[in-house]
């Protein structure tokens, strides 16, 4: 029932897979330079802010634990 031999059966899925990848890559919309720089700056700022918040929480918790344990 629809059996094929060797190489033909192996190549067909690879070709269709690569065609699918190629068509998906055509759908990608890359950001322009201005958008990319704005988003990069936003990521860096948020990372620094979250790092500072985590540092402060760690410091306050450390002070609290050292106060309790004396």
C-alpha cells in the first residue's frame, strides 16, 4: 500500500521540510534599526532595575536575619 523504496522515501520529507522552513522565513518581519535600539535600551534598563531591586531585597532580608539571630 503506497510503499516506496529507499532514497525516494527519505528525500521527500526533507525537501518539504526545507520548503516549509523557507516559507516561514519569508514571513519574518525584522525590526528597523530605531526600533531595535529602543527595545535594546528598554531591556537593559529593566534588567538593571530588577537587579537593583533584587539586591535591595537581599540586603534587607540579610539585615533582618542577622538582627533576629543576633
